[in-house]
C-alpha cells in the first residue's frame, strides 16, 4: 500500500495543474471535480456536499493548497483502505498535469515513457513542496537508466552537467527531468526503443517493486504437468503469468518469514529444480540453467530474510539511507555555520574587550602624565617658595617635614599606580595573545575557504582549457575550409581554361569545316567539269578510240590519252571516298 506522502505528491501535481494563473489557489468547482475523481479511482464513497460544508465559512474566491489539505486528509486520505490500483491513481493525476506542462513532440520519449519518468520523480523527490529532485538522486536515476540500457556510465559527462546545474540551481522539477531524459543527452548512441526499455526496467524496479523476472517451468498441483510461466518477484510475493506481457495472471506465491527454499535433484526429465515452501503450498520450479537457478534462489532468500528482519525493498531502503545521509550532511553544515557565527561573535567580543582595555590604558597613562605634571609644578612652586621664604622655612621646618612625609606617601601611591599600570599592560599583552590566536583560527578558516576557491578555480581553468581546445579545433576547421575553398578556386580556374581551350578547338573545328566545305565545293565543280568533258568525249568516241593489240573491252579515253582506270574502277574509288567522308568527324 502506498504511503500518504506518495499519494500527496501525485495530488500536488494535479492541484498545481488546476492553478492556471499560478496564484496558489483553485476554484471550488475544479476542486469538486478533482475530489470526485480521487474518490472514484481510490474507491472511496464521495460526499458531494462535504466540500461545500467544509468551506461554508469561506465562500469568497478559490481555495489554496493549505486550505484544501484539511479536507483532503479528513474526507479522502483518512478513508483510504489500499484496495485500489495505484497505477490508475497515478495516471489520473498524470492526465491532469501533463496536458499543461508537457510537450513530447520534440522529445525522444513517448507519453507512456514520460509518465514512468514522472512516477520515478515522485518516488525519488524530496518530501517538501514544491517537489524537486536533488543532484544526488538525479545521478542515481541516470546511472540506473544507463545500466538498464546496457551502456557505460560516464562520470565526467555528469560532472560537467552538474557544474551547469549548480550554476543555475541545485535541483530539477519533474518536467525538467523528463526533458533531460527525452533530449537524449545521457543516451547518445541509443535508439528510441532501447531508451524505452531502459525506462521501463527502472520503472518496474523502483515503482512496481519488481526485483527479478523471467521464464521458468512450474509443476502443476492437480495435473502434475510442467508448464512454462513468466515469474515476477516482488518483496512480499512471487506472481506468475502466461507470458511476459502480464496479460493473464495464473497465481501468486506469498512470501513471509516462514518460507523456505530447497534445491531438488533432477527428475522427470527436468533439471535445475528447486522447491519453494510457503505457509500454504509448496511449488516445484525448474530453471533454464544452474546460474538462473542460483540467482532465483538467492533473490528469493534475500526477500525472505528482509521480511524476517522487517526491512523494506532494497531500493526503498537505499533511498532512505541516502536521505538520512543528506539530512546528516545538512545538519553538519548548519552546525559548522553556527560554529562559525559563534567564533565570529567571540572574535568581535574580544575586539571590543581589547579596545576597552586599550582605551583604559591610554586613560591611565594620561592620568599618570597629568599627575606627574602637577607634581613637577608643585615642586617648582615649592622651590620658589623656599627661595623667597628661606627665613620662614626655619621657623616652620617641622611643618615642612610633615609635608615632605606626605609627599613621600603620595610618591608611594604613584609607584603603586605605576605597578598597577604594568599589571594592566601584562593583561593587555595576554588579551593581544588571545586576539592573535583568534586571528590564527580565523586564518585557518580563511585558508580552508581559499583552498575551496582554488579547487573551484582549477575546475574553471579546466573548463576554460576545454573551451580553448574547442576554439582551436574551430580555427583548424576554418583553415581546412579555406584550403578547400582555394583548391576549389584553382579547379574553377582550370575548368575555365579548359572551357576556353574547348571554345578555341570549336572555332578551329568550324574553320576546318568551312575549309572542308570549300574543298567539297571545288571537288564538285571539278566533277561537273569532268562530266562535261566526258560527255564531249563520248560524242567523239568513234574518232578518239584507239584499238590496241590484245585489248578486248572498251577503254576510257581522256584528252591526254587512255584513262588510268575503267568506269567500274572509278565507281569503286568514288564509293570508297564517300565512305571515308562519312567516317570523318564533323
């Protein structure tokens, strides 16, 4: 059963979500709806007029969180029996607050994963409002999430993030934690499915108290057959389901202080057997291998031992220890600050005391000087009187002797005063020694503060070095970029030169083509002239033909004698010339 503090955290989120203008107050109509939903999901009879009766003396305006708390405790939380689904309760509060505060469009997590992170935040957050998650708990959650995803924890990356966090604030809200996980800052290289599986594993351990889960074979009580089941170990029970989707639950094995485990010998073709003896039944279980068998036996035995000792689940006990350590550290810090204030007050008192003693010493010295001055003046007057009244001195010698005795007594008194002044001077030196010791104590504290400042400066210098390295990398990248730009310009110049050469070749080709056309024209003119002359020769063929010995065929004649080739040879040579012409590139 969830504690009242856990329920109040979820309700606080819902109440804050209804506070639209962030004034710390919510209207009664909205509180009625919230109260009705809480009673419904927690299976509590709801009294619709109880809220009006409770606030009948305060009908003006909305109700603050502090004003709603007495009603919440009296009419809702005091009636909780634990016979409700805590996950449904959390989802109802989540729906009220996520619509106002969460935008998952640009995040790397789904709405269901964000809900699980929200539940983990409520579990790990401090029990003071507004709810926050301190740096130690942030590191604990991120470390478990990284291990669940199969990654390695990078301490340096979190230290850098902690420095950024400390420069702004010392904690995160629920929505800031969801944004941190959803941004993928601590899950680089992991896909969305891996991140979702890691969040679900941490959620099952911290929220659902799942200590171990997996497939094993269980022997039936009636049919005595072996069936594979998905087992889920929690601090007080072992539940087994048809599959790992937990859709169909087949039974529970309650755990208490009287439970015991016993390894069994292999039988019925089954290996790695062990027996769980509860207060009601005994269950025979078969693991897949010896390692799984030992892990399950050890995990169940730890749960039974914790039940006997009255200790909570390991993660809950670890959370309480971390909080106790933080409270102890805060108390030590407060004691140190109180001690520093006391030392400062004592130092100030010593300073005032020394100042008073110094002033008293100065006054005593002034009085002594004034007394000495008066004594010297009196002696001068006496000497003058002695000179002027020499004869009278003889008659009043007895009186003068008495006066001398009196002056001697005054001298003794003055000597006693000097002795008192010396004692006061010694006391002043002791006070100065106390002041010096106080200053040494103060200097020790200052050196401690200086060492802390030097460590902080070293951290800042380290960050500055990393920043300079990044700047140097950027400069080198810019230089490479300029070299690539210069190479591109050179290639552009070479391309332009090649284009100019291509244009020159095109011009030369056109000139050659024009020359070729001229030669063709001349050849055609020569061919036409040849044909005209051939026609004329044909007309005079009977007159020009020569008959030579051994000649059987007709021979082509020209004006200069017999032709070098016949008509067939001329046609063949013309055909060859035409083919060469067609093969010549234009």
